[in-house]
C-alpha cells in the first residue's frame, strides 16, 4: 500500500498516511486533528522509481538536441 506525505498548514507538521491508490486524493487530518492539510509530491513521483532520473518525454528528453 502506498504512503503519501502531507503537511499541515496550521502547525507545519509533516506526516505520512498509508492508503490505497484509489484514496490518494482524499483529505487527511494531521495527527493533532487539524484539517487544513495538503498532499506533498514525493521524491519517487518526481524522479521515478528508486531515485532513477525520469526518462523521455518533452523536447529535452534527448530527441531534439536541446541539451
């Protein structure tokens, strides 16, 4: 089951929530009970699996010679 990271706007606490992917967008109250929270993007979502750089896509994926 995936783990999602959230941050509370009221107390600035960062916390993890384990839930199914089907519930990824559901709100999550912080451990102190505040409901003004936001889901953060994880490093895996930004770089790909196991920290590997994202490949392909867009012009600078290597196809247009812009890099």
